[in-house]
């Protein structure tokens, strides 16, 4: 029969497990909202969008004009109408992606003075704003811009009056999203303000060219960078991959005399110069491949070239039909054949050929799943070679990237946080010294550090900077590795970025326990509640689940993790919803009082159970813990065991994580590194085998030698350590290994090169003679699936298989590989991979090994295919 405490704890745990099912479905709002199909092309934008909502007082709006496009807002449609300002659609101007990898589509109103007067989010793909954080938070964030000017320097974070920086408050838990949104708002406003004269054009010094009279051929011009390529592949715009590009263009400067004469010939160059006024510049563009036209539909109308643009700094230069001259031919030897060409004249004094600029192709990207078209910009940089300019290239002060500004503005707290993480790692690295200074009655040499780190993680990291790592970051990292890695995406949140560096390093060094047991804000909060309840006299109600139930329920967190991972392959939005099984957002990011009652009840249930059971969420539910537990299988350094641990239960009784089995072995996937067992390891009064030997020596008047690294008294000559090991323990299993040690026959007594080849074969070839004899049908099925998976990769490289399909094949192969290896090669390494410290693999050992190995192989294959241009997700 269970005790009262056990029954109460079991009831509370059942409440925790059921709580996520009570969370109501959130209203989607603008999340993945359906936009008009012809929104990107219709001239009358405000007939499709609620422009009056972002420009109060305006009743009439013009058709789209300018490049990038905007509409003018008027007070009426009479002849005496007054221009009030401008309305712009963010995706007409910039395709800056947010955390989801897709832009936040925003309608923006700005008056004639450059002040923002209204904003409305039409569509976003941020899952965290669907359920984790209310969508109203993004609306409130955007409202901070109302009344501010496009000429202001606005950044996410605190204001810095001495630098004329106006700060806007971020959304807790959605830093990356708001940093991207700040770029969208300011870039959109600036682009329109420059076109309409609100922002004065930048004045750049005009170039002074070095003229030698030398003539260059095409290959020389390409090599020196005087001619550049802009290539857009069909898969980059959502079309099926094919041998032909979507469009291939070459472009370059025609102002530098040597370059201009080389490209156009002497007569054509002189003719061009005679047509240019002072301060005007010219570039050439040719199309050498693809079915798309760079002249676009605007060219047909005799208006604007709406497909190409030149950008220099914050300035954008577009071209009308009067800015285009016919390019009748290229004189440079070896010049490619082309099907479309033009010379474009930049008439703005703001442009200077001496400074770097970008040639941009503006197009639409088709979402393969929905068919929706979105704005896309493809750019190629250009800067004349330094030896063609007098004095070389001018010095250009590029503005810092947004993530750089974030790091600079929070330099002190970021530095302190980095020092904290280093301090935790160093303290834990010296754990053996601390545990030797401790006893089972005085654990303060260890607990003094541990409790301090708990308090810091709860109040400073968790509630202060809201830097609680989450399973959604694991899923985002997973998708980024496979599809598109973007450093700025992760660098935009410095605390989370540094935290993950710490987590990755320490998981492979020590296992998940250092983060989960010492630095996780929510884990520390649970542990603190348990300790405080114990100090307040509730110890008699505190209990553990019976070991058999613990051994069953601990697998639940792995199931939760695998479900989230599988769902994320098809829908990150749905995975984000299901990730509400994590209470982190409610506790630290949003706050209990800012969410619906089921979320608060879920947190209360977990923390309530924590009064009676030590870290229930960490042990049974946490998908983040499960994701970190799997690579913990291969940690380099583990906690120490001695032979007597297989019969002595002292450590197991005191293990709050219940990570020590009946044979005294520690499961490092479950261990939370409280270090109580390490304290007993050298405690001559707390460790039963040591206490027995101490008493014997005291009785016989023998020398009391120190405790050695093996956990026993250093022998008194001529005694040996074996004399201190009980007969029962000596005949039992070795608790220093998580499972029975083994060494594959083919790895014995081989040279280095043979060892290296066998190591490679072990990872890539799961079949074995033993498996063939015992599970022939399974081996044949696995071989067939391996062939199918290989064909799937080849099909993906040829463009006949989507990323989702190849991931499905790879996942299926991984499942079969686990079964194949368990039937034949049933072993894994313990500790560093370069050591032959093999042991028999359990099911979770093999799942961890195969899953992690195939993730790395799959990511490498994806990256190789992308680098070779054979695959674009």
C-alpha cells in the first residue's frame, strides 16, 4: 500500500500530466491569415486593405506609385484634396524575416512630416505569438512607433539620450521577432521618406578615376570584380528545380573609362559620356539565362522598370523608361551571349560610383504549400576595384547589424552572464575537491555554490532577463541546421545564445545534469520549493514515486520530445502549440497573471507537486530535458562509482532524481548532478564500505590513510584494495559502467589505420554476422530500406523529392537501424569517442546513438547538397 504522501504525490502528478490537455485553443488572429491573391500586383492596394485603420482622417487613397511602391493618403477625393501622408505595405519594400523565417506583413501609415500615424499587422507566421504570447503584445509593440519620426534612431532596448537613440520596449520572449519588426518598420518608412523628400538624399563624393588606357577582356573584368553576376534559381522563388536558372544577369559600372571602353568600345563609350549630364552615372545589365525578364511589366507600360533597382547605403534608385538606353553590343573579348540588355542611367546626385552599391532583382516568391506570393529581393554587391580609383576605395562606415547593437547596448549584463556560466563550469569541474570537503552531515562546500546558482538562475536569469531555454529553440535549431542556418537569428537574443553554448559544451562534457540540475531557472524553482517545504516541516509528506512507477514514467518526456520533433517537420505552428507542455513561457516570459487561467493552473499544479516530489516536471515531462538527455549518453566525464556500490544502497536511497539502479549504476540521462553520491563516495562516516573499513582500522590501531581516487582507503602495505571490497560486491556487476563492458572482436589488437577504418565502418555499416544469424529477415528488410533511403537522397539531389520527404525517409531508416544494431552490433561507446570504452547498449542507448549520428550525417548531407547547388529547401 502507498503511504499518504505517495498517494497525494501521485494524485498531484496525475494533475500535472493532464493539465496541458485543458489549455483552450487560442484565436489565431493574424497568424497565417489569408491575404488577397493579387495583393502584390494590384495598383489599388487600399481597395484590398484597411488603409483607413492605419491613417486616421484619410478617406481617399491613390493607386500605388513609386519604387518601392506606396500610396498617398488624402482627406477627400475632390480637386482641393489635401495630401495627408503615405501608406505602405512592408512586403512591398523589404522581406526581412522574423523568427519563423517569414516576414511580418505590416501596413504602415506615415504623415508628410515622416511621423508614423498607424500600423496594422496583416499576417505573421510567429508561432510564439499564436499561443505562447498574446498577439496583442505585437500590436502594443507596434503602437510604440506612433508619433515617432522615421528620421529618429529607434532601437529595441533602452533609450540612450547621449547617443540620440530612442528605445522601444521588446516583447518578453520574442526578442528576435521584435528586432526584425523594428528593421521592417524603419526600412519601410525610410524608403518612402526618401522618395517623397522627407529625408534629404545622402551626399557622396563623386569618383576620381585612374585611367591607363588598358583594355580588358571579359574574363579579366570578371576576375577583378568590375563585372558581377546575379543568379536566381527557380527553387529560390518556389518553382520546381530545373537545369535552367530563373534568371541569370551580369552587370557592371560604365563610368570608369578603362572599364567602359573595354565593355562598349571606344566610340560607344564616348557616345554614352556625351549623353550623361554632370553627376549622372551609368551601369549596364544583360540577361544571359532564364525565361524571366528583368525589364518587367512596368517596362511594357512605358513606365517604371519594376524588376531592377540599385541600392547604395540607405538610398534606392529606380529607373523609368527615360533612364534606359539600348545596349547594342559588348566589345569585351569573350563576353557571353545575351537575350536582354540595357544601359541604365542613375540621375541622382546621391549616387557615387566610388562607393559600394548593390544591384537588386525584385520578384515574387511562391509558397509551394499555399500558392501565396510574397515579395522577395535578390541582391549582388558591387564595388569598383581599388586600383581603378584615385586614392583607392573610400572608407565606408557600415552601420552595425541589429544584433551587434543589441550586444553593445547590453555589454555589461552579457559579460556578467558569460562570467557566471564560466564560473559554474569551473566550479563543477572541481567537484571532486568540493565533495571531499563535504560530508553527508555538512554539504555546504557543495551546496553553498549550488544554492547560489539556483537563486541566480531563478531571479536574475529567469525572472530578470527571461533567458529560459526552451524546446522550441531546439526545434528551431534543428530546422536551421537542415534548411537554412542564419547566425543573426540566434545572435539577436544574447542571453539565450550564450546559454546554449554553455548547454552544448557541458552536455557533452558532463551530461545534462549541470544545466538541468544547477542552472535551469524552472528546474531550480522546483528544487527551491522542495527544499523550502522541507525546511518548513513538510518533510514527512515528501516522498518519491515507487521505483517501478518512476522507471515507467521517466520515458514520458522522451515521448513528448519525439512527438514535438515529428510534428515540427510538418507544422512548426502546431509544434509551438503543443510545446505549451512547457510551463516556462507562463512562468518567466509572459507571467501567470497575463495568461488564461488554465496556463496558470498548469504552473501551479507543477509547483504544487514540487512540494512533495523533487523536480517532478524535470523527471517525467520536460521535452527539453529529454532532448539533452540523449547526447548525455556520450558525456566524456561521469560521476564516480566503486565496486561496493553494486550492493550498497546508501546513494540510491538519497538520490532525488532516482537515477541509480539496483546494481548501483548511475543513469546519466536522468542524473541531475546533486553530487550527494559523490559526497558519500569519500565520506568515511557516511559511505557504509568506508565506515566499515574505518572502524576495522580504528579497532586494530592501523593507520588511517586518505581516500584514493578509486573511493577506497589507500592500502597499508602490503594490503590491497581488494581486501576492502566485500565478497558479495566483488562477485556482482561493475557499477562504474552504465551497462556491462564489452569490446567488439574486430576492434582487438589492431593498428591505427585499421582502427580508423573499422570506426568508420561501425558508424556507416550497421549489419553484422551475428545479426544475420539471429535476425535474417530484419537484416534483409534493413538492407532494402537502406537502399531506398540512398535512392531518396539521390532523388532529393536531382530535385525529385522534397525536404519533408527525405526527412521522412531518413527517420524511417533510423528506426530500422536501431533494430538492426540491437540484433547484431549491440554496443555503444562510453565516454570520448576516440577511446575504445565499449559497453552493451540498451534500447535508449541505441536510440540516442543512432538518432544523434544520423542527425549529424543528415545535416552534413543537406549542407553539401546546398553548397553544390543541388538542393534548396
